[in-house]
C-alpha cells in the first residue's frame, strides 16, 4: 500500500518548515560527536573521578578498553507506582550489560511527579514545568561524557517527554526508553468513576471512596487506563525508541524481565561503540514524529501529547503545529477504545492485540512511514510483531495477529470512527484540542450559557451549591502556562460528570489541561492564546452562549461582534505562591503557548540558537 497522500504532504511541509532548525540541530549534534561529550576526551583526572566507585573489573573496562558504557538516567522513586520497579533496574541492567561485554553506570536521576497524587492539589501547578526540570537533569547527567548509549528509565506523564527533550540534546548518542509495565487490573476504571460520582452526590462516605480508590490503585506498575503515561509508551514505540511491543507487558513478570534484558543487549548493539550505531538524532526525524502523531490519533491517546509531541520534536529541531495534528486526524481512523474512550483497560487492550496490531493495521493502510529509522534492526515493520517468551527465556517475536475483540480494537477497514480521536476546535474563542474518542455522539455539539471561573475550587463549590444543575459551558480561565503553569483539571470531572449524567448539556472550555484519564465530559482544553496574555477566553462573561462543536470544529461565543470587540479582557487572579510554586516564576514569565510545546526551556534555547545562527562553532567555542 502506498503512503497516504495527506501523511505525505503533512510530512513534507514539516520538513520544509523545519529546514533551518533541523539543519542547525544536526550540525550541533555532529559537533557534539566531534568535540563534545566523549570519554576519549576526558583527562586521566576526569576519568579517575568517574570510575572511582566502580568495581575493579568495570574500572579496567571503563578506563582502558573500548567497550561500550551505557548511561542510565533514572527517574526512580518509590512513591510513584509506575516508577517503583526502577529501584531494582540499574543493578540488573549492569549484569545484562556485562553479559554482552559492556558496562553501565547511573548517569543521573531526575524527579518524577505523580499527577494522580497532585491532581486537584497545588503541587499540580508544578507538573508541566517539571518536564523542563527533567530535561535539564537529563542533560546534567549526560554532560559527564562517559557514555556510548543512553538508557532512559521513565514512564509517567511529564517524565518521558522530559527525558527525551534532554537526551535529544545529546542526540549524537544512541538512546532507548525502557518501560516497566502496567499494574494488574484492579477495580475497573468505569466503576472507580461511578463510585467517585456517588461520593460527590453525598451518597457514600469517605471510607467507601477510599476503599474503591485503593482497589483501583493497588500495586506497583503503571496505571491501567490509557492516559498520558500509557500514551507515552505508545509514542515511544511509534518513534522507534523502545523495543517492539515492550509497552504493555505487565510489571514484574518473567517476560518483562526478559524484555529489559533484550533492551540492554540491543542498546549495546546500537551504541556508538556497538556493531550497529543508531544515534537518537537520526532516529527522531520528521517521519518518526509524524508516525507518533498518527499513533496518537488512531489510539485516541492523551490530549497532553498535543503539547508533548511538539516539545519533543522541537528538541530535535522539528517544528510541528496543531494544523499538522488536525490534518492527520482527518485521515487517520480511530482503531481503539481503551479507557477513558471505552470500558477496557490497557491490559485487556494488550491481550486482544495491542500496539503490534495497531501498527500492522496502520502500516497496511499506508498511514505510517515504514521507512522511518528505529532502534530495532528492521525499522517500523519490527513493531508490527508480538513479543513472547521463547524456550530459552529470551524474547521471541511473531507477526501481529488481527484483533481478537472488535469492541476494543479494530482494523483500519472497519474503525470505530473514520477520523482520529483528537480534534482541533477553533473560532472567536481561540483554538484548543478536544478528545472526541471519549465523548458520546449526542454530546459532540453543545450550545449553552457560560459560567466563568478562575479556579477548580470555585467550579466545585458552584456544583455543590447546585449552580451547575443546568445546561452550561464551564469556562475556567487563568490555567495556561503563563497563568499558573497549566495544571490538569481532572478533579472537575466527577462534579461535571454528575450533571452530565442527569441529562444536562455540559462542556468544559479552558486554557488549562485535562488528564489523559478524563473521558466523557466534552472538553476543549489548551485554548490559546491563554487568558493571562489577554486571549479571547478572558472576554467571556457569564451567560454568553458558547458553542462547542466537534462535528464542525467550532469553538465560539455567539456574541454580537461589536459588543465582543468592545469588551476588555479580564485579568485572571494569579494563585502562584506556596507549595514551591513561586520557584517557577521564571518559567511562567517566558512560557510559550501549548501549541508551541509550552516549554520555557526550549523557548529560550531557540532564542539563543537563533542568535548563534548557523555558526555553531562561533557560538560555542569563542
Ligand atoms: O493520564 C494523565 O494525564 C494523568 O495525569 C494521570 O496521571 C491521572 O490524572 C491520574 O492518575 C489520576 O487518575 P484518576 O482518573 O484515577 O483520577
């Protein structure tokens, strides 16, 4: 099957748009390779420091031999269930590396927030910017110039994008993400949400709610819904940066361990001193980025990836925008219904075919660049294979099979929807993204009077007071990157869900984010320009009729044009002090829009690189 013409033309325009920035990026990576972080350039003193704590055998290898040394960047902490298993990984990975004549060191650590823990709390305001902190921490670890390949240990929301953004600035090195797998299914996600709504309605007490929450979140491993963490895994496979079919092998199983071992062995092979070097800068190219967007649309992934993919791409000198997402969404069918888009979780999705089947279907329909480079030997086609445990306890692969359950996963010829799961909505209120895959057909158009809020707490109080017991478009402003750092507002979903279930037409419109776990409530998020910089959302007044229509792609205030033009934007109140939020003032000050990736770090980096221009030598050597 030849490549879909829209996929082809979107890719061409991304290549054209990114010409200068990508060239500069690749030149800089070439400079890194020739003059930058490399063990051969370290002095004896540098080296002695770096190996002082290594075992005697490793010392010999690291100082005198030409064997590959892997740098592990870990985001381990044992409060975050998905990352808890990483505590055991480095020691195991060192053993796996030695098996193939290599060494491994922990290059550094980076913080990992759990958005489940901070949801609805002040700490959530740090969440998006923690991605930049992670990227910078990754760079700090890798700056020690000891490494021939990079193993990135991270899973959850901001962590994978942050690790990639940091590692891509060391893109002369080969790199790989190594996941640790989902927890076993606990209380079904749909049931968890039902119990939460009962609590909001006062029908059950805190004890019963706590019981349900703990039955849902019950062990180590990644949360089982298809939220941001699991969309990260999908993205990493579609980018060709993870071992094929490594995303959803359950945590703490023998197959998971065999996969970690296979990942380390392959990373040694693709390392700069290995037999098949594959620098990250070459793997993450324009085609790989387009593949990741196609994967997002086909699976109905997290809206957070409309921010993360532009940011990761930008770290590799590639510029993508929401027009690209929208055009791809128009030709990529929705193949998956995984919670919050359907009742089943990622474990079930994996059982019925999982990502290998999705990739096989999309490739067969000409919707993926099969020639995009990957860390796996034979490119993207390798990702259309299922990983199994072989007799010798090594991972073996077999071709993906068609889905065994068409309620969860379908083929490209009989999709759930002919278009992708995320839509771009725009109009006189700006533009934002909308997760249509999770919304019932009869709610795709909502026209109702606005109620404007400046905080989640105010929305919840209004709901409690019965003020939202009607058709309403809840507009929450001041939640963008420059406002308060762009928190997720997922905590509003039980309250709004209660009103929706009573038959009211309810929608949410905000310049903030929603969790990848947010489902049935129609929501336009990341609306820009944000209210803090005078964007149109700041002009909405209580009672304005707002039209949110995913069928026509419209986001409008049905207000007389003259009256609209004459309105002064409201300046949102800023709650930015306390819980360390004041430390992030610098980031709020310069943060670019969500569509540009909302990374203050990359924004300032681009500004500086623009000044340096093509003369990388001059900019870094003088
Ligand atoms: O997927 C995401 O985008 C999240 O940030 C995710 O981490 C989620 O918000 C929490 O885990 C809460 O999950 P609940 O749906 O159980 O509240």
